[in-house]
């Protein structure tokens, strides 16, 4: 009977998920007939089968619950919220008993007195009485495969028939025409309908599904993965083979492998509905605990995702929903005072976008108070006050993902301890996804999760850098650009040592893959020798950047292999694969690559709100002072901020510890080296070595002066605007094109604060 019990537990667990949904539907519409009929059938089915197996505790509980549901169905008992609470308590106890049966094969001891008393009290209110379930001998009926009865109410007995307690059927005993095979995939004769069932619904229903163990599916996927690797090797060999008869065979093998791969991968795909079925109950329970009214709506339940990813994202989704109910959605009184509906709304959406599955959890609650987040960040020492003033909305919201960060006024048993959102982010990124947070105070919050369709076999772009192959998941690739190094000599420019590429009038930050992985010091010598450079335009969250590679070779379906434990902490790699030529290629983690390159991808582009007031008019025409750096890069700053331009002999520029200063108009004027602050060279050192004079831009505030050393002043240019704000580092507002050259627009106040923090302090009457 082990197989039969296992099937009973599996199908009963699925049926109990439907019970949760039916009870929640009745809470929304107590007069609905379909949910109560479904509830009755499910509990009736479980009761009949557990009686056959001798599960006495389960039988007593479900028998009483069935009687209550029967009274409600017959109109003798009106649905109330407290009835739903007791029935949900009953469902939870049934789950606990079934879990013990699954582990030990027995119900185990337990005291169900309190629960049975609650159920009996409800039954007595309706004028009914709780009678013990009938113990008459089981009736013999043909095995059924109907959607409501198969395996749960009727289970194959050793003799090839189904047996169940006679009370679970209202029709007379019907002898079987012929023995029925026990294989669940075999066709079965229809059975008599259950009591209270729509009579035509179960008739003619056939079983078109087979239960397959998950381990077997995983093994099949692994075998198909190995077959894909062999296919890639055969196709590569066929491209160079001299035998003309070999190419058609290889192509046929490739076609059949692709079809087999697609079929097997579909067996791992599950609709989001399989996960979402459990979430309404969670939202309902948390709302009851918090004294709130919350409705959960879903869209895109048919969207499919790999089973392993559904399992991996389940806990993050639960945590986000609990947070939204506990902290996001207000109490009914507060919502009404704010002009909102007393019932809060949660929307869970799933859809496909650019080869990814996007999950959105949207609430119409109070939203996140950025001022409170800023105060908490300052309190914990996560950021300085000066740096905080420059952060964009997304950068401020990103503190929510910091370990231990919480703005909750009080800690509850649901949330508020600061543990969770960092784990959500970590778990999502571990499976190749990203998390984005959007919120508007008073209106609500949206959490957006982007996930790959599957992690087992994915299409990838194969590139080479310094002779080694690397794989880039195709979902991250936007476009490919080839640069002729001879004809496009100005295609790649350097801004204070950082390469950028002008793509359709937008400046694209570049990352040199060889230099990033410390296998090459700059743009590859091989690329320069070939006269051609490959740029892969990638997207990580909302940030675009280009990856400089030596060669772009092919697009292949690759089998993702996990990295060894010693390499799992390297953030630039997501795994490894075996290519068609037998070589191993590391799979790049694009988010990790962007982080390693300091592209600030977690927060996206800097927004208008992050700029000081003096910079917000820069979209209009402005006059700039343009300077050159020692590496021939260009930068500019608004001329209106400049008090004077001075020139000093390099020998007169003195160092005071780690600071630089010069005697100026009877005072010691601090001098900051802008290139050093931005991580480039040093204008001061260059001037001292060459013996040239040192240009210094002088800023003045309340009679106090500070100098900024530059390599060379180029020009004053009028009527120029910032064309791109994707600077990606503090101290730079964005880029512009001045005189045909890419030019960084500096955030002069921020740079001065970094070099001379006291300059914006309260006392500025004299230089210190």
C-alpha cells in the first residue's frame, strides 16, 4: 500500500491548496455556490480515502468538516468569517497530520479535542449533530480517473480494483467489468459521481497526466545537457570535415537534439499559478494578524518558469508580500483618512520581457519615506551627510537592501528586524536575477524581480579575450558593435583614464574584459593587430555598458555547470560550460562584472533630483571652462562657479602631509588635484617633473579661497549642454561633446568637499 498512500498524500496536498483558495473566495462572496461545492467535494474525498487507510484522526476531523460544509451547501447554515477561520484551522491540522504520515507512515499521537469542539459547536448551531463516521465495509467500484476523484477518493487495491468507505458514494455497488492495471498511466473506467457533484463534469474525463519523480526529470535534463555538448562538438567537427556525407548527418543530429532539448525543458517549466495558489492564504493570515483588509490580485498566472527557479523565488516572494501587508499597506482608518479605499490592494504580476520573466509585486500603501531612510542611513554610518545630499531616489532606496537595515517604528513577529530584504536580493541574484525597488511616498511601492527562464541550458554569446573563451547569457546582450581601429580612430575616447564609446549620440561606458580579469593591461594587442575591436553592449538592471573583447565568435546553447566551491565567491562568474571544441569557458555574471568595474549598476542612472540647484539648469545652454588632463582627457565646469584663474610655479606648490597648498594673497590656500580625486594622474606631480607652471582654478566663498590644480586650461566655451548623465561615479555630473571631443562635466562643489571638507563649514571668516 506504500505507493497508494504516497499518491493519496500527493493529491490531497494539491487539493488542500484548492481548499485555501475556495475559503478565501467565500470570504469575498459568501453567496457563491461554486466554492462551497468544491470545498465539500475535496473534504468528502479526503474523508472517504483516509477511512479506507485507517487514518482515524484524519477521518474524524474531515467527517465533522464535511458535515458543516454540507449544511452550508444545503442553505441550513450561513457562511461567516469565524467559520472560515475554523475551517482554515482544520486544513492546517490536516496538513500537519499528513506531514507526519509522509515522514513516519503513521498519524502519530495528537490531541484534536479543541479543534473538534470548535467544529461541533458550529455544526450544532445549524441544528445538526456530529455523528461518528460510518464503519461499514468498503464498497467495490471500478477505478476512476476523473479530475475530482482519481487517486484521492479511489485508490487501486492489490486486486486491481478501487476501494473506499461506502459513505463516500451515493450510488449502489457496481462490479468491475475487468481488472484494471495499477499503472497510473493506464486508461481507467469512469466511476460513479460523488455526492453533490455537477453530473456531467466527471463523465468521460480521462487521465492525461503521469506523475514522474523530480529526480528522474533532473536526470533527463542533465543527459540532454550532455547531448547538447556532444551536438556542439559534432557540428564544429562537421564544419571542417572533408567527408561531404557527414554534414547532413550532423545537421540532422542537431535538429533532433534541439527538438529533444525543447521537449525535455518544457517538462521542467511550470506556470506561476503553481506558486501563486499558496500566496492568497499567506496574505490573508498576515492581514488578519495586523488588523488590516487586503486583497491580492494576480495577473499572468499562465507565465511559465523553470521549476527550480520557482522554488528559489518562493521565499523571496513570501517575504516581500509579508512586508507589504505589515509595513506598506495602512490600517483601514488611515487609508480612509488619506482618501483611499479601506481595503488595501496587492497586485502580483508575471510577464515575459526581453527573454526574461519579470515579477512585479505592487501595493497601494503608504510607500517608503525617503527622509526616514536617509536618517536611518546616517544613524548607522552607512553614508556621510555630504554624500547623502548627492544621492538619487534609487540610491536612497537601495539602502533597504543593506543587511540589518530597517525603518520600522516597532518590531513585530512578522517583520521589522531588518533581516530579509538583503537575503531577498542575495537569493535572487544567486539564480541570475535582479531586484529593483520603486516607491512614491503616500502612493505605494513596486518591487520588480527579473529572472532567466531557466538555468540549465541557455543561449549564450561566445567571446574571446586574451585568447580565452567566455560565455555571456544572451538575455543580457542588447547589440554587438565592431570598431575599425584604423578608420574609427576617435571612436573610443578616454575621460580621465576611463574609456567611453559614442553610440548614437550617447556615451557608453566601456569595460575592458582582459583588464577587468587582470589578464591584460588594456585594449588587447590582438585587437589592435587585427585592426578590429568588438564591443558587446550589455544591460545590467537599468545601466548600459560596453564590454571590450578581442573576438565575437558565435551564439551557442550552453549547459551551465556550477563552479567549484573555491570559485563561487568570485562575483564576475556565474558558472562554466564546455564548448564544442572541448574547451572550458567561464560564464560571465553581468551584474558582477558591472559591480567589479564600479559602474554603480544597482541604482541606475543619476536622476535630476540628485543634482544641486546650481546644476539643474545645465540642460539649457551654459558657459563652461574646459580643461585638459595629463592623459589628454577633457573635463569642464561651469564658468559661473570660478572666481579667478591663477598660475603658479610648480616649485612654490608645497605639500603639507597628505595635502597640497600654496601661499596666495597673504594666506595659505589649499589646492586640490582634480585628477587625483577622480582616480587619474596628478597635475601637480606632472608640473613638478616637467618644470611647467601649474594652472589653478580659484573658488571663493565668504572670503575663503580654495584652489583646484589642473594640467592645462583649454578654452571657455559658450552654449553647451550636458547630453548624457551616465557618469557612474561621484564628482562627475555627466558628459558632453565640446569641440568634437568627449568632455566630462565636473561636480565642482562635491570635489571641493572631498578635498577640503571644512570649506562648506560654519566658520569661513579666515583661512585656517
